[in-house]
C-alpha cells in the first residue's frame, strides 16, 4: 500500500472546504476524492473530517494531521523541484519568526521585497520576543539576535551586531560618568528585554551585570527614547544607537568593556539539504541588510 495515498486528497478537501472543489483542484472525480479520504481515515483509525450536506470541517485529529500533511507534501514537492532545477522559483508555504521590533524594522520589509519577486511563494511571519521552538512549532526559518543555543538548528550569520553601553550628556552631567564596572551599580539603568548586560573584562572574559533602576520596557525603541531623555544608562545594539552617538545625543561608556560583537542569525532546522525557498530568502536577507544605511555605516 502506498502510504501517500489519500494525503493530497485530504489536504485539498481541508483547504477547499468541499469535496467537489477539491476534486476540481486535483482534476479527478468527487467520488475518487471521497474514496481516498475514507481509506485514509480507515488506515489511521481516526475521523479527520466532519461531513454534512452543507459543509466539511476538520475534527481535532484532522487539524493535527493537516499541519503535518501540508508540510510533508510541500517538502515532497520541494524535493522534486530541486532535482528539476525549479528551485529558482520558490513555491509553497514558508513559515518564519523574528523578534518584534527587529522584525518590523528590518526583516519584514525585506521579506516583502522577496515576495514581490516570487509571488508564487506563501509566507507566514510570527513576530514574537519569545524564543519559539522551531521544530515543535513547524517553522522553516527564524531570525535570532545575539548568542545561539539550540544545537538542532543550522545558523547563518546575516549581519553584525555590536552592543553599546551609553547615556545622554544631560544624565552624565547630573550623575557623573562611570569609569569602572564597579560604578555601574550606583547608576539608574534602563532595563529592556534582557535581565543581564554582558560586559568584557581584560579583553576576553565576559562578566554579567544585572542592571536595576526605576524604568523598564521590553522595547528597544522605548529604551532608546528614555536614554535620550536622560533617564539613565542603557545597553542597546548598534542599529539603535549609531545615529544618536554620531550626533552627540548619546555618549558611549566603558568602551574597553564593550562585549565582543555577536550577530544577527538566520537559523533553520537541520536537514540534509536546506529547502531552496529558505536558502534563497536567507541570501536575500543577507544582501538586503548589507544595503541598509545602519549596516553600511557599521
């Protein structure tokens, strides 16, 4: 028995919401579609669809099975496309995730440019400041900042990322400038998404510092605004502070203790062969970020 039997028919019915429309899409008869789905349910010993005279809907098992089947079919089709050199025109669904602020400002516009060149591709983007489990939640690609920890993922560096400790001149005039790491504890720190600031000691060791103060927000842009108003010290990536530093609106502090540069990473689950649509989008993101003024100045 061919274990693929019924998968295409089930997915078509689920996406079309109708056996008749699914049959039209697959260019087969409605009876063929109905028979294949029934055989599939029999093999699985589970009902996948609720059928009424007016509509077709998914059962709980059907919802679970659909997501898996869609990905199986897309990856099967990708394999055939790769062999026949059709990967130059990426197709199917690409699910990706990125941090909210960075995604909105840098990634989504570049993905939109990519989509304009490849309209046959479908993209779903989830912007979240949580580190989502790509494998468990079925993502093809994630854009991550800083240090990586998941060994199940393949990582490609797509842009540099340097962290700066800085403050507005007005704050430093009022409270003084820190000259040593030990002095940081006496200053009001503007806390963002991370509970720890990493600083460098003796040019190699990294020392964590737990900032504290009277202000906190999980938005880099909001931290920047508070720093510009003179509320306290902040540690932010280069793409937030380069222009304020250049204009003198912020002052870089403790530069000898600036942590080593990290990176912006495109990561994807380990596969023997990366999906062509993922590989092509990563290349487009890398080239697009290199042309952004924030990175050209860097």
